[in-house]
């Protein structure tokens, strides 16, 4: 073996004879961490090449050591940080750069992702109501952005939410739907998995809620004295069971157990997708007496709107939002003094019930509210709904 040395760099030359009897000289050196070999037919040529390589390596090493004070400080600090891990600096840099490199994701249009998400929700047994709500919210989003989901920024989402001109709660609900869409896209590889989605970067807005308004027993008694038919049925159920308007519109008479005195709000009819039992209180039972043999759906489309319109024309205008459910919650809580029980009947949380309704009514008002009942007729004729 022959060596060629330039400064601190040594290049080795190995000699061997080929099968055909010719002398061969191999120059061996390391460059950028890799072993390199070059073969020559004469020692002179091998030495010349070895000297050339040694000079290049020596020059490169000297240039690398020409660091500014700031560079040297950064270099030494990096070594100090890596010391406990025993990871070489160049390896750490390679790993860092690989993580910083943008992930290549397939182009996927937002309407396509929405369709795929809704189909998967249906396949995995999501409630009909949940799917309907998502479809309504996300189709609105998809109609605005018919583009690749990876091109949407948090700023664009914020601008879209602002353009909806809805209240804080509805805005947050729309935001939640968009977050669901982006998480779904991320899960299926349409967005990078290693970082937050643009939808996650959109903040919720503060929802202080609107002032809760309820009807007085006097107002309710007056309007019920004039109501009849489906109007009276809707108003009585909403006011004396507290069932949500949308849930009432889904109820069937088979959900009523008049023997045991309760109404079953099934999971597929409940807003919360959780089954619950609502008691048929004494005054409500009087309003339901003519319907004991009724079958089928209680209400047709827009019966709820017709009932509210009628109530406005007959003494309660303006009509406070959700006033019948709010009234039931307030008077029922005052009558039972049991937030957990009332929350269970309403399908709410006890904390929300207590904070929203605790001071709106007292026991005297509650007694008057649940004393409202139809006048007894000497002759009651049951009829089908």
C-alpha cells in the first residue's frame, strides 16, 4: 500500500495484479461520508490523482473551518443540544428537513370530500338528524368553495363564516362542521397528517346566548282558552312537556304510553340522539284525553309554524324564541326543585338548566302554570288525529 499525504489528509493507494497479469492501482478515499474508489493502470497516475484529491479535500476542510463568530456560536450550541442524544449534527438536520418538507397530498375537491364524508357517516350508523344537519351545513360550504380542500386557508374559512350573518351559536356550529370535514380529509390523506388543519386554526366566537324569555301563566291560560284542534295539541305538548319543536314534529302516537303516563322520545327523534322518557303531567293528560285512540304522526309539516302564527294573532306578539320549552323548564324546575330530574326530562345538562332557568319562576307561578287545563266537557268523543 502506498500513501499520499497533503496537510492532514492522507489518501491510500492499493496495488494488486489482475487475472490477466496487469498491475492495478486503486485510490481509496472518503467524500461526504461515503467511500470512493478509483482504479488506474500505473502508480504514477494513481499518485497524481491521489494528490489532486488530497488537495481538494484539504482545501474544503479549511473552508469549512472559516466560521464567523456567530456561526461558531450556533454550531457549538447545536452540539450542546444534541449531546444527550448522541445524534450527529448532520443526522439531526436531515431529520428536521424531512419533517419540514411539505407532504404530497392528492388533489380532492371539497364537494367530493363532503359526499364521501356523508356516505361514511351513513354507513357507520350516524343518526338521520346528524347527517341532515351536516349535509345542510357542508353543502353550503362546498357551494362556495368548489376547489381543492388543500388550498383553503383559515382566513378564507373565517371570511365565509362571517358572510353567513348568523348568531354566535350557529356560527360555532358551522365551524364545527367544517372542522369535522377537514379532520376527515386529513384522516384519508387529502391533507397533511403531521400538522393542524386550517379549520382548527379558526377560533370559536363567544356565545353569551340570548336573554331567555318565558310566558306567564296568565298569558298561557288566555291563549289556551281560545285554541282548539291541532293548534291546542301543539301548544299544550310544547308548554307542558318541554319537548323541542323539532322533536314534536317527529313524534307518533305509538310513542305515547297513556297507561304508564309518559312519552318516549326515541334516539332517532331526539336532538341529542339519546332516548328519554317525558312524563305526561296531569294537565297535559287532560289535553291528550281525546287522542287515546289516535294513530300515526301527530303533526304535518309546518303545523308548528301555524300554531305559533295563531298564538301571535291571539294575544302573544312578539312571540319569544323557544318560549314554550323555556317556560316548561323554568316552571318544572321551580315545582320539583330537582335540576337533575328536570334536565333528564328535557334532554339537557343539569348545569345548563340550573344556570339558565333557576331564577325565572317560583313555586307559586309553577303551580299556576301546571294548573292550566281544558274545560271538562260533559260529553267527550274520541277522534283520530
